[in-house]
C-alpha cells in the first residue's frame, strides 16, 4: 500500500502537466482552458470515429467477413484482444466512478456496442469529476 501511495504521489507531482495541477489547486482560469481543450479533443475523436464507422458501412463491405479476416490473422487477433481489454479496463473505471449503478451499466453496455465513441463521450462528460477525485 505504501508503494502505491508513493508512486501515486510521484505521478501526480512529476508527470501531470502544470495546467492540470492548476485546475486541481483551484486556479480555475489556468485549468479551465485545459479542461475545455481535452473535452474538445475527446468530442472530435468521437466524431471522427463515428464518421469512419459510417464510411465503412457506406462502402458495403461485408461486416462479418471483414471481422473474420481480421480475426484470422494472428496480429489481427492480438489487436482485437487489446481492443476488448481496453473496453474491460474502461468498464471498470466507469463502474468505479459512476455513482449510479444503472447509469454505470448503461455506459458499460454502450461501451461494448459503440466502442471508444462511448468511452470518449463518457470521459468528456466525467472529466471534471475524475480530476476532483484524483486531486491530492
């Protein structure tokens, strides 16, 4: 437990950019711009991924055959395993942070159907709460 606390303190004091520290320390003017920028990046990433998914469906590429081709390749299988491990990790974070079990369950279901679109939207919406919870 002591090692975890020491590691956490090192990460929070050395690796966190100054603007996040400013937000945690209550310097709203400095931290607010970083919060807005991060939310903008997350929303843009979710929109770009949504557009890519729409484009892929518009190409009439057979979804299950394409999925099977990726899964048949050893590195494709590694990529899929990595993707779903990321979903699992995100689901655990969502379950721990969300105060309402129904809301957490809804976000987790969305995560496994929408992928990182859901995780980007969730993070953009919960970023302030996460920062407050992580503040030393």
